[in-house]
């Protein structure tokens, strides 16, 4: 939505004219500062242009700008920035009368949160909730709008009344416009949830969303759409071309003191590449799909981290991850209630009632006092505990094609690169499901694998 006139009236602008000196220049000068009112910050890297001036300029690290040699006359100043593009607003000043030799100082501000929400959301939507999530979805390589894609936001509202805790799940879906923009209005201003963009058979990773004000701004990127190959003679359908990922992600992992953290497990959700950080904390992941992904980093003794990243085949992405020390937090009645709702949401409660496997509930895990994941799973009848290289590992019952293998799933994603015993503490776990190969639910099965299956749900996922 373009609301240039409304923004021009709202944009803060102060003009201080300096009288011309005897040797005044035949041109005027415009200088000033740009402000990001949405985030209470300076607007850095904004493109500032003036009518009739061929060379624009950018705001510096302090939000300042200066344009010399402005011809006298009626001029408007225009501001372009990624934030403005994402929320679909054009920012420009009213007409300014300029005289030769004069110097004008301007304060250019993005409109307030209330103004932007009122411009993008209807009155009816604002009555449902005061906040809004505005964003852009584009294809990662071509940077063209991903028109028609669906953006889904899921969140839970918690209502506490006396000793009763009620959690109400919500799902909001928006369609990406031809310009690549989407909006989700009528949201609570303390929202915490998850967001995903889907286009055809592909999608971004699910990323965490937390609103700290009444507006959230986000950009998402999808892999290029699948192409369909021409059908062979006589065929009634076309063939889908399967793409291989070629993006590269590098980075370093540090502990809370800033020291390099070796042997941290790093992976990107939904991709098979897994690596361990080296002695300098460095890692590299290759053959990743482009788009908005989530980097998952784990190491025993530290809080796991999930970091959204934008991946492109044209150039590697480099990130820095700092893991915080793991601190055990005792469950409260409210937390346990949230876990119950969360486990119902991910299907644990339904599958447990079917009794097709071995299940550990939050209460059972809390009472177990297990010191590692292997000990926590020691009583599962379909698993075996063995010593491998001086460490205790879990295996399945050796038979058929599986040979005693175990397939691991953590928070709904298949765990690649070996077992999870060395990377997940019992304190992190909310619930566990274990299945024999012939009784594994469809959502956790993989063809041509006769393995036992361990499904771990962490507190981070189900809260």
C-alpha cells in the first residue's frame, strides 16, 4: 500500500534557513538526519534523493546526510530504505521552497507504529488485536516477488484464571501479493509464535517470531520455484526437476566469555549436512538449499541456539553464534500445563493413547533423575545399550536390513549425522517416543530402513 501523502504529512521535518552571504552559491544545500521511529533508532543506509538532482546520497552510521548543488525552486526530498519497502510506504517531504545560497536542515522520520498499523490494517482488524506483522517474501536467487505464496503464523494465547491455565492456539494465513508483500493484522502485542512461507512443494524453515512492539517487520526468502520438464512423447504428465542445493554456510561458535567452542553440532533444519565446530569454533556446511533457513547449534552444557539465516548459491553466508550456559529451571504448574498443551499440539498425546510404542511423559522424565539421554532411554524394550569407543550408545535390535540401527527425530525434524546422545541433556527433554520398526507412525518412517525410532520433544519446542 502506497501512502506517500499521509507519510509526508506525518514525517517530521524542521527547516532552518541560513541567509545568503554576499558570495552566496547559486545552489541550495539540504542536510539533516533520518530517524527510524518504528525501532526508536537512526535510519542508516537510506537512499536520499531530491527532485531535480541527479546524484542521490546515503545516510551514514549516524543517520546523517548532505546534498549539495540543489537548484533553487520547489523540491521534494524522497527516502528509500528496505524497511519502507517491506511495509509498503513511500516517504517524502512536502514541497520545500529553496533559494540560492540557502541551507536547509531536515529531520526525516518513518511514521510512528500507530500510524503505520492504522494505514495497513482496517479498523475491524485493529479491534481484534492492536499489532501487525508486515513482510516481504521473495525468491532467494532471482530476488523476484514470490507472489501467491502462503505465509502461516501460529501462536498461542495464554490465559490464567486462578489455578487454571488455558492456552488457545491461533493460526493466521496471508497470501503474498504481486509486489511480494504480506500483512497479518489483528495480532496481540505480546505475541510469540512461529512463521513459515510456502510456495508449491517448497518452503522456508519455520522461524520463531516475537513481537516487542505493535509492529513486526520481516523478510523471507524461498528457493526458486520448481521447474517442470517437458513431458515425454505419449506421457500424460510433466516431470518435476529436482534441484540440488548449492549454498554454503560458514561461521564460528563461541561460549559466553567469547572463547571458541569446539565440538558444537551445527546443522540446518531440513537439510542433511551436519558438522562439528573445530578447535577455533569454525564450521562449514555445503550443498544447502537457498532461502530463509534455521541454523541449529547444540553442545552439552549450553543452551541450544536456533539462528535464522538467508542462504544464496551466489555467495557464502557467514554467521557468529554465541551459546549461553545451560541453566536448569524447575518446572512450575504453569510450565507443566503449557507442556501438556504443546505435546497435544505436536501429536504426542494422540500417539501415546494408541500405545504402539514406549512413551516417557514430562512427569516420568522429571522423576527419572537420569544423568544423560542414554540412561533416560535405558528402559525402552526395543533399544539396546552398548559400549562404543569408551562411550555408551543406543542401538536397535539387530535384524533384517536395519542391523540394529536407530533413527532419531528431534522436535519433528529427522536428526542427521548419528545419535543425539551426546548433544541433548535430560533436563532439556519434555517427552520421548520410542517405536519398533514395524510400528513406527507414518510421519516418522523412512523407506528401506528397518530401524527402531526415537522421537525426542524438547521443552523449547513444546512450551
